C-alpha cells in the first residue's frame, strides 16, 4: 500500500510562515519569480540560499521550510542560553555547568 503525500493548504503554509516572520508576504522579483519578504523588507530565502520560485505556493512552502530550519538551529545551537538568546559565551558555561553539577551532588541522597 502506497502512502499518500500530505498536501497542506496554502492558508496553512501562510499561517506557519507568519508565526516565524510576522507580517511577511509573497512578492515577485524583477524576473517574475516569487519569494517571501518579511516586514523589514528582507528576503527570507537569502540566508539559506534558497532560489526564488516560479509559483507563489512553492514560495510559501520554502518559507515554511525556512521557518522550521531556523527553529531547529535555535533549539540545538551550542551557544544558546535558557532564554533562547545567544548572550552567553561558551567559556562562561563552565562555571554554570560546575555549579549545576555540584548542586545536584549536594541534593542527592546518600545510599
């Protein structure tokens, strides 16, 4: 039995892309190719070197893919702190990690 590929509605793709890039819209370049522009006027495909497409729907699909990729990078980045930002440097994590481990050792029960 062959599984059917799940096809998302265009409204779903737009909603998913707007969660990551509020106020984004699909626009065409001077060659008639579609891409997603965020509210600041920058091309969202540029960072991941995604080419502009010939259909608006494909542009929204790429926009959703871009939003998912950014989310995955932010989740797994080694310099990310607990707030989701990148304010801590990797060298500073040693003190925090040692304090956390020693606190865990103090709170453990002795057998």
